[in-house]
C-alpha cells in the first residue's frame, strides 16, 4: 500500500484521521458506498451542479466570441491570422500557469476561472465554425446568389444551417475538454468537482477522489451524448440517404 | 416581372476584367425575342457563361446595356432583378439541408407569397417536371439521382413564374440517356410555358436540338454568328463557324428535317429500304447507305408506299 502510509515518518500516527464514519471510511478502503450516500446532497451534488454551471457559462461565452469572430473572418479574410494566432497562443498556455497569470488581475474569483476556460474553447470553436462556413459548396452559394438571396439571407438560411455539423463537432470537443479542465478551477475557487478531489487528495481519501472523478467523466459522457442527439435533431438532412 | 415572357436585348455589351488586356465579352449585340430559346455556344474562353451572367448581374457590365422587356437590368435593384429571373446551373446547387419542396419554394418565400400559394405552386411544378409531388416533396437532395436533382433545379427556377430563364450548361453533368430525356422534357415544358431562355452549352448538337436561335461566340467574346440552326448549318458566316459546326454539319442539317417535308417522286417501280414519314433525312440517308441503295421508299401509316426519295434529292437540299 502506497500513499499516506509510505510517506509517514516514524513516530507519527500511522493511520490518518478520516473523522467519524464507518469502518470502511476509517480504514480508507477503495470505495465506500455509505460515504457517498451520506455526502451526496452535502458535497457531491452541489459540486456537480457547480461544475455544470462553470462549463455552460464557459462554452456559451466561448461560442459567442468564436461565432462572432468566425463571421467577421468569413467576411474579411484578413481577420483570420490574428485571431488564430491569439487563440492558439492561449490554447498552448498550461492551465495552471494561466490561472497564475490571471489571479493578480481578477483575483480568486469565478471570473478568473471563466476567463481561462473560455480561452481554451476559442481555438476549437472558431476553427470549426469557420470550417463549417467555408465548407458550403460553391454551386450552392452560386444558386443562392443567382436566385436573389441577399448576403444576410444566404448566411442565415444557407451557410449557418450547413455549418451545423462542423459547429456541433467543435462544441462536443469544447464541452468535453472544458468539463475536464474545470476540475482545475478548485485551485482558485472552492467550486466544481475539482474541489472535493482537491480536498480528498490532501488526505488521500480514496472514495471521494474516485467518486468525484467518476462524476466528471460521467458528466462529460452525458454532455457528449446530449450534443449528439441535438445534432441529429438539427440536421435530419445529413443522415438522409438514397432510399430508392 | 412575372408570368409571360420578355425580350432580352444585348446592346453593344462589353465586359472587361481589371488587369486583363482583352475583354471577356466584346461589343455583344443580340436580341432574343420573347418566348424563344437562344443557345450561347462557343469554345471555352469565348465568354458564353460571362455573357449570360451579365443578364442577372452576377457579373457587372463594363460598357453597353442589357434590357429585359425594355427595362435596363442596370436600373433594377439587383436582388429584385435576380428573383425575377429563373437561374439553373450545371451543378444544380440545391440546398442540401432543405427538402425538395423547400428548395422549390425558395424564391416564392423570398417574395413573401402566402404558405398555401407556395405549397400549391410546389406541387404544380413537381408535376410539371414529372416528379410526383407526394413521393418527392419531402425528400432531401441527397436522396435524388442526378437527373431528378436537375428536374428539381428546373422546378425551382420556374417557381415564381419568371419571364426570363438563364440556364448554364444545365444538362452537362448528366449521362447521355438522362440528358436526352431532360432535353426533350425542357422542350415539352417550353412548348406550353414559352419563356425567354438564354441557354449556355458547349455542345453544338444540344444547341441545334434546343435552340430557336444559336449565338456562336469565338475566343475573346466576339459574336461570330447569330442565326436559326438551319441558317447556321446552311450558311456558316466564316471558316470558324463552319469548323465549330463540324465536318458533319451536312448531316446535322439533314437531322433537322423529316421525310414528310419533302416532295416525293412517284414510285415508278423504284426500289430501296422503306421508312415512314417522321424519319429524319439523316436517318433516311443512313438507311440508304446500309442498304446499298440510291433510293428510299416512303411509307404511310399503314405501311403502303407513298413515293420515293433519292440520294440526289438529299445531296441537293442545301442549294
């Protein structure tokens, strides 16, 4: 058994104090269902909801910025390089370092966390929206123009609907990676599934680490599945194949 | 601009692209009478598609003017102009995310037609292009064959009943059998609708079949000749036009006429293969050659001999 026992010095108590609890909890076994039952409404559920909220806000803001930037770029090609450069640089900064950079400016706040999380969504969302807009076949655009659709009508009625598959692909990656990244938010604020993991790590309390981690993974899978369903509902045409 | 047909007139139209010494279209003057099909043909680089796109201002005119029913295209709002002109392209350009019905209803929706009127028009047009509405209305373009897509493309262009249609090699990407079928469908539809159609093709046989008139353009966007198919084949204006029509232009001319149009010689015991009066002269010639005969017997509907056509008569037709 590694962990706390291996690191303890002679003379210190060998078994850390895991507080009042069952034998399972006191002995810090791999997984204690009773602890989960006792702490669901007090610890785990609030952390899960906070995690969902952190993710939703980050992806929503990130998507809004990326969409606006992609629309500008779609119209004015020159805007592409600066935006890609900016979002790629943000993307490459390690998250811990980014939090460190932001804390002096925005403090130990949700803002710090959201700015970082939004930053990481930009590159993937921007690229996918732009790729989707640019993937519209030339003949479709020519027909649209030839029939007298204005630029705006072409965008809303033709280009954006046809970009939905690429946009949804970007959203799936952005949501899943934001859910994973948001656990790191616990370094800044006591929110999200990262916080119980953070606390449990100090004491090497296995059940809490495993359950909080599993919730993060489950949340990512569930969110991804929801987005797949949403994409199917939005793009019936993409799955229509020749029936004849 | 809706319903009926309108004359299209090019008046000394020139298109110059910046940075190019030679214009793409040079002083083009031609008039397509209302209700006729004008085929624009010529080698690549002759500016036929450019000339067509000047009409709905997908490309801007440099000099000169084009009028539709007497109104300059330059004086109209560009989106309004385009909504009043049917537009069909080779790659069709159906909207992949919209059903057949929504595709066809595109322009009526832009024009703000009430839903019921659009829906009724969609069904009417799908029937016109021989796609049963109940079967096809809800399909997506990915569920159609190439020929069916172009039928929908044609229905979509006709949706708001425009007086003028522009067709850019609409059948160029189809297999020969589907192409032939659609060419005849277009002629059938045109025989009732009587639109003014500007039809770009690089296929001279298609132009001869479809066009009431043919405009042959040469490199540099210069009009080489503008005439009916018969007149072009009989009297090409110059060597370029003759070469473009092909060495078999005599046969093409024969293909335009049928045995019924000839004055027949009396039978007089003449011999040869038989053919009925709807046979083209080209096929009649072919029959004589394969039978090794200098004459052919024209039959009536009951298979009785009506008279005789000789090789000499066919050879003397273009005089």
